[in-house]
């Protein structure tokens, strides 16, 4: 593998000038870095490690555009170790071995350490990640990985135990404002030579479209400036309306197969459970706007109707099934309203997990007691032999009794005193509870 320079790219001359704005504006040292104060602030972990020149293996975990690669490059620029970078998308075990050989040479000949930066480390399979282990553990290389995926699921446990996971947060509006203003004013690396005018409110609007993503903010800035940079100086005034028209529509952060997918559906589910219709509508709209499959959302609401509402409002399941059918029938965008109706219904319905809990108790009981035989009196007896074996003997047909009820045991004898479904008295469950209490009294009295 060809060893790369500090930044893995030609940083001089025309190549640097032709690079995207986000690349040109990357800070070169820690004093220029904006954001992540919990890691880079005075007395914080990374700053102390740099000051003492004792950099450790680490994995940066954060959303796109949160400065993972930039921070790794800054750390490399500040350290006395050699820095080698490659992407997990393009490299494999062969390239890792080449790096390890180079690290050994550096250590033997120059007593220097090698920092290996692996972008998108979650894309390495187990065998590729295993190749790092002995060399990270021995200290031969200092590994810096970057990932947008939860390391708990994507990085093997032995490697996690040998590296610290550092969480990078989305940039705040103020931090992105600083970056955008810096790019607008920088005549050498940025857009200062175009003398573009942007009001603070316009810059803030552009920043909000980026959702904490620095790369997105700078790419959007470069796009809108490119549309006015060749106009006469007096016309290089970028307004909020111009930005809105130029960028058309905000692209929300969402990965239907990644963590954000599960974060949003979790927020939606918990908002329903917490009886907050406003939050439920918000998270529903977030998912729909980002391109989530509406039928997936419908399936989750159908599950919720039984798990979290249950018999407190049996109509909830009917409403959710109707919403699913309505969406299936009319599609987008009209079908979204049916999903919104179901979401609000669920959020405002009385809640009971008694049905869900009851089924769980039954499953636990079956695990403990196995498959108990069906009591003879409620067995089917279609043949004479079965009748002679007392199948169905003494069975009491409920409709022969007043209110279609008579005291009778239906559970196997071994668990006849067990109770599984325990209504809480919320909504319609109050009616159910009264019925069940009356039946229990009848059982105890031996009558009806």
C-alpha cells in the first residue's frame, strides 16, 4: 500500500483550490477546531493526551458531518507520530499488513509510532478487525477509527476493549454559524474573494437546514454562492428566499437501515405510550418526510394497539387496521392523514399493557410446566371410544345458563389457580374487570 501524506491528498496548488469548500476549510490545528468542547476543551481528554503526546487508540462515533475525520487529522498534525489514512471501503487485510510492516520499521529505525486512521471502520468485517488486535494491544500502532454506526453492534468486542469510544455530537447552530462566517470571510481558502453579502438571519437559516452537519452546511453555502459569484458586486446579496429556492428542500438525517431509523421509531413509540399526540405527530412527520416506509409505521402502530392499549380500548386495533387499509388504498400523500389519525387515536387512548403482560406470563408458565394435558371435560369427543374414555364428560354448555356463564374450570388442574390476564381498570378494561370479578366470586361460591 502506498503510504499517504498527512491528509491523504495533495494539499498544494490547483488540487487544493479545486477541492470542495468543506475540504478546503478543514482546520489544521486544534486551536482552529470548532466544536466538541467535551473532548477538545481545556483540561479535557483529547487536549490532555495531545499536550502529553500520549495519544491512545480510539473510535470516533458520531453522525455525518460531526468532524470525525477533521479531528483525526488535527490530532495527527499535533502529534509527533506518523499518520497513515485509508478507507475501510477500499482497503482490506493486505493493506493492513503493509501498514503493520511500516509501523515495525518506524519503531525499529526511528523509534516513532504510527497513527492509523480508518474511516468507516464499521465496514470492516470481523477478520479485518481481528487483524488490528495484537498491534493495537502491543502499542505498535495507535488506531483511530471513525464510524456513523453504533460501535456496540458494528465493532468486535475485543477491539472495543482496546480502544476508547469517543462520541461526537452534531454541531450546534452557533458552531456552524462560526464555520460558515469563517468560510465567507476567508479569501485564501474560503469564499471571501467573492465579497458575497449574507444577513445573519440568512446564515442562520442555511445553518438550520444542515441539521448539525458541518459538511452539509459548507456544501450548501458553496452551492448558493456559486450561483451569484459571477454577478456584478452589487448583486451578490444572498437572501433567505434565495437560499430556499436554491436548495429546494432540506434533506433530513435518516438512514432506514441504521441507528437513526431506530431512534425515530423509538421516539414515536414512546410518545404514543406517553399520551403525547403532539410529539407523536412530530415524529410521524419526521419519518414520513425522510422517506420511511409508511406501511412499516402502520405495522408498528398495529403492534402498539395491542401491546400498549390492548383491552383498555379494543377499538384502537380497528382504527390502526383501517389506517393501514386506507393508506394501502389511496397511497401518498393522502394516505398520510389516515396514519396521523391512527397516531393521535393511540396517543389519546387509555393505556393498558395487561394483555401484553398476560401473554408473557402464559409463555413463562409454559416454559416452567411444559405441555399440560387438556382437562377431560373440555376435550373434543367425536367418537364413541373417546366418550367412553370420559372425553367431554360433565362439560357445562355456557349458553344453557343465565348470562351465558357458569362456574367451570378450563385450565389444567396443576395451574388452575393461576391468573394471567389482570385488567388494570383503564377505559373499557374497567368493564372487563367488573365482569371478571363477578365470575371469580361465582367460582368461589361454587355457583353462577
